[in-house]
């Protein structure tokens, strides 16, 4: 395998990893939006103890999502440094 094809293969692998990360971020954003709507509805009700418990569950899930986003960011930024053309589009 020539040097050029190895470089292209590396770029392709980086772009695929980048796409996976972006897809995961989009899924997380969708889930966060759903949780925010659920939390808003529960805040309006907020009467019973059960609703308060549900809010706690939602808040924990949102914290989980925020941790996952931070982890994805740690994976994404090194990729962006490796392939400048991806960074420009992002």
C-alpha cells in the first residue's frame, strides 16, 4: 500500500469516527429535548411526591447526558485537529 492510500485510509477512518460522534450528539440532543419537555410538564404538575421523584430521575438522566456530551467532546476535538477540512465544515 502506498503512502498516499494509507493517508487516505486514515482520513476516511477519522471522518467515519467524526460522523459517528456527530450522530451520537444528535441523538443526545433529541433525548435532551424530550427530557426537557417532560420536566417542564412535571414542573407544572409538581403536586404529588411521585412527580417530584420523576423530576429527580429526569434530572439524573440529564446529568448523565451532559457527561456523555463532555466525553464525546473529548473524542471529537482530537479528530478535528487531525483533519483540518472537517474543522472548517463544523
